[in-house]
C-alpha cells in the first residue's frame, strides 16, 4: 500500500494531462519523447507547439493495446469505453479479507447513468504454498443501463 500512496501524485498528474485540465510541461514532453525514441526507432517527435491536451480516448487506446485485455474488448464495448476518463486502484483495508478495488470513472454517456463503476477482487485469507494470494471472488457495481443501451 505504501507504494500506491507514493504513486498517487503521478496518477493525479496523468489524469490532469489526459483530461486537459493541465497540459504537459515541456520537460514532461521531452522525457516522453526520449522514452518513445528508445522504444521506436521510427518515432518522429511532436511538432513544436503541438496541442497535447486533452488526449481523446486515452483509456480505450491503452486497454486496446494491452496484450491481456485487448482480446476481451468487443466492438460494442469500444463505444462505452470511449467515455472512460480514469482508472483508480485501491487496496482493501480488511486484513482478514485481502483484495483490491478498481474504480472506472466515466464521463456522461449514452450507455449508462453511473459515473463510476467499481470491481472489487477478493483473495482468500490464506496464501498458497508459493506465497501468492489465491483468488476468492469478485463483486461489481450494478450498472444502471439507459434504455436499450445494455451492452
């Protein structure tokens, strides 16, 4: 949990940049360009003075490019995921029921009324022989679908 607390300012900054609430600084852009150049030999830098905020459909793009998640996203899901603005992680504080929660924050959209959809994953109280947590069950927010928009 202590590492999550250390990372929270970075997550807040990421959200501000993605949403356009605070544009990336020249230093942040330069650092991003340097990282991209290391990973992509064909990378060409952004033109000077490029408008970098907000970043449309950031989370849809990120999830669509994730090797373990992309194949689970249907075409119908893509419509709703365009409205995803942030994903936040928190750990459960109950030592007898370890786990974590993912909170998916959405802009107003045509699919459902919820602003936040949460999925909580619970582990069994005992760990397995390898020292890993063992999945027990998960619960999620009841989605309040708009009429004829249930995916």
